[in-house]
């Protein structure tokens, strides 16, 4: 009988420990955004132990691509399963992950006055960060705040990380759509109108696009103190040939003396490629957070 009681007690303790170790996901939450004039939707991942401990955590923001939404990193990128597994294995430390809805074609810039989706650059870089730091137990300093994104979100993640004052200690671009080869000749037509949809003016304003492009910010960022570390990744069969953009970004950052690394892996411009690269990016973010600890 005593053996049965001991086994039952052990089983209960294990079950209790497992319950305490579970992560929690809120698929749709809302942050007030003065920049947008309405609430901003987002998903949030809260790491194992968040609900039973009082500690504070680093925060990671993940941006979706064109025509995406705030739930994609959870459903298509397998963020929860990947991060749960890595935290349990001790590969990375626990972190809070925020996945905002960046509008279908916002390009993560302020475009309300131009006829675009709205002022998403300020909404995410200022309004959402303030809301998250107030609402969750984050380490509310840039040293423990990072950002990443895919395709259009790769453009947005680098851009928001490169804006001064710096709000993020590290940034990752998955198959970033940087449009490094954009010229006056190619900056016209229905394709450009459809892709950018007013984010850089109507008609598309190439000068504004170049000024907002993270590639144009490299020299200023490299010359600043405590510039964000950068991780770039892209598939070698990217249908849009964004390996060219990624290598150009890598070379310019490396030549400017920035802390940048690049991975080219097997894959196309699709979720299977980005989900497979997520662990490498999470290890990069974890190292960045630990350098600041």
C-alpha cells in the first residue's frame, strides 16, 4: 500500500511539474495603437513557467510576410513546438514571442498619409513595444528585445532594428525582400503597384522606397555605438532569387564592420524553409540576449 501511495505521489508530482512547464499561447490579443487609430492584433507565446514564476523574460518580435497575418508563425512556422522543444532541451533560454498583424501590404513603414495600409512602423516599433512591456513581464530594455521577419517582414525587421534610437539588440531576416536591384526603369507597372499597394506612395515613389530601405541605413547603423547584431538566412532555390538580395545585404554589412552572419540553406520561398531555419535564428537571438545579461 505504501508503495502504491509513493508511486501515486510521484506521478502527481510529475504531472504537476509538467503542467507548470507548459507554455501558453494567446492567438489573438489587441494592443492600443494611436499611430493606427485602432487596436493592433497580435499573437503571443509565453514560455514554460511564465504563469508560475515572477521572473522577467527577453522579448522577440516576429513579423509575417506580404498578405500574411499574426497567426502564421504559430500555425505555419511551428513556433510553439520548436521553442518548447528547445527550451526543454536547454538549447535556448525562455523568451516571450510577440507576433503582430502588420497589415497585408504595410511593409512595416508609416504610410497613412500616402494612401497605404497605415502607420505600421510606429504602431509596431513604438505602440506595440510599449504595450507589451506594460502587459507582460519583459526585460523592458533594448538589450533584451529582438526582432525578426520573413520576406516583407524581413525588410520590416531590419528596418525597425536599424532605426535610431535603437529599440532592438538583434534582428533576423528570413528571405528578406529588400529589392536591392530596384531601378527607375523597373519601378513602374501593375506588378509594383500590386506588391507595394501605396506603402511608398501612389504612384510608387522610388526615392521614398530607397530612403526607407534598410540597405540605405547600413552606413549610419555601422557607425553608431552598440548597433544591432544581424542574422540573415535564405533558401538556395528561392523563386524570387532573394539569395541575391541577402548576399548583397550581408556583404554591405560585413564590409561596414557590422556583426552579421548569413546562412544559405536548401529551400524555396516558403514556410517549410523558414520553419526549418527558425531554430538557428532562435539560437542567434538567445546568444544576443545572453551577451547582454
